[in-house]
């Protein structure tokens, strides 16, 4: 009968000590990673936007720096200031005006100084909802305080929600402002940042494919961003033409506002809904014309839902469905930032998977 050889106690203690040392080090690294994440978590969205902006604006920054004698910092500063002036400031002014108008309306309701004009008789002829709208509108005109009282507490809850939405939009604008500033800093050190990014990819997927994956991630982010800007531009033209055809005043400035809020990924309804309200309340349109212009503005405002699948992901070395599914899936889960992150991750995952498939050792060499 064979018995196992006796284990050397000294060797056993040495192996146990090494194993315990590995577990302690791994635990300390895990604790350090968790602490770093908790510290960095409040800035993840801001830094993600900053990286996206820096990647897309870096070619412009390099060209501008070349014209300024290689002054990278000055070029990055000028681009940051231009971005703030062209995107963030108009959006902030628009949101501020919305908040002021809402507060003024609430104050007028509280002070009983708000008056509702009498509805026109043609309102009752609106299809489906005309009679109900006319009765509600007439009640609000005749006895506004009583009408508001009858809607309590629904109207108070609605006002709180609207204020919350306005405050959230204001917070997003502030975050976007911070992202522009951080993006300017990243662009000022763009060359070293590019080398660091490539080194990270080389460490993860190997030296041979590191540069390829770095270029793929950059190209995907730029393609999605160009799609966003292109979609915002096309939508601004469509809504501007619809406003022009409908005869809404200030259609030009309103189209510019649509362009700005489209780039900032705010809904075009911010412009189209007030325009529709003007069409129905001005009394200058017949019922058929008002319905037609309303449909035209609503369709123009939702054009981005059709354009995104067509424009996102052009110029990326990955199949269009992969980029599109990644962009739409990421946007559905985490918003606009997810559109960039999702498309990039899915494109990288696709390339890794197809590389693994191509490296099948059992496949005969052709």
C-alpha cells in the first residue's frame, strides 16, 4: 500500500505565506480600485463628455495651432471659448428664459392677475377634442381661480415637475460647460494623451492590435458626433422651412435655436410646441390649415428619429448595424453619452470577436 510522501513543513509554510501575500495584495488593490471609483464617480459624466469633445475637436485644434506657430494651449483656449459662445451660452439663455416665463406664470396665477382670453367659436369644430377643449377653455376664461382650484393638486404637481425639468436642463448645461473647459485642457496635451491611450490599448489587447483599436475607438466617436451635428443641422433646416411655410414669426432665429438645442441633444419640441400654440391661438389660421401645419411641425421635430439610423457610424471600420445598435442601445440605457460609449464598445467588441474567430487554430490555412 502506497502512502503519499510527507510534505515538507517549511515548504508548506512558504507556499501558504506566498498565497496569503497574493490575497492581501489583491484585496488592497480591490479596495484601492473601489475607493478611486467612489471618488471619481461624480465626475464620470463630465469626463466622458470632455473626452468626446476633445476627440472630435482635436483635428481643428491641431490645424489652428499650426497657424498660431504651434501654440497648443492658445489654440485649445480659443476653441473652448468659441464652443462656450456658440453652444452653451445660447442654451443657457433659452433655459433661463423658460424658467423666468414659468415663474412669471406661477406668480400671476398666485396673485390672480393672469387672464385667459375667450376661446373662438371655431375651437369647438376641432376634430375629436374640439368640444371638450372649448368647454375647458371657456371655464378657464370665466373663472380662472375656480378652474385652477378644481385642478388642485394636479396643477401643483405638474408645476413642480416642470420646474424640475428646467432645473435638470440647467444642470446639464453647467456640466456641458465644465466638459468644454476640461476638453480644452485635454486638447492642449493631445499628443501625449494620444500616446497614453494607445499604450493602454496595447496593454489590453497587445502591441500588434493596440493602434488599430485606438484608431477604431477614435473613428467611432467622431463618426457618431458628426452624425449628431449633421442631424441637428438637417433638422434645423426642416423646422425652419416648416415655420416659414406656416408663417410663424422669427422663423430664422427659431431655426438657429433648433440647431443649438439639437447639438446639445435637447428635444426640438422646445421650439415646435410654442410654434404650434401660436398657430392655434393667433386666430389667423383655419382649422384645416392649423392641423396641417401642426402635423408638419411635429413630423419635422421628429426627423432625428429617422436620420440617426442613416447617418450614425459612417466612416467606421465596423458594420453599420453594429455601430447603430450600439449607439441606440447605449442611448436607451444611459442617454446621449451612452450613444457614444455604446457604439464604441460594441465596435471594439465586434473587432475582438471577429479577430478571435479569424484566429481559429483548427481552420485550414488557405
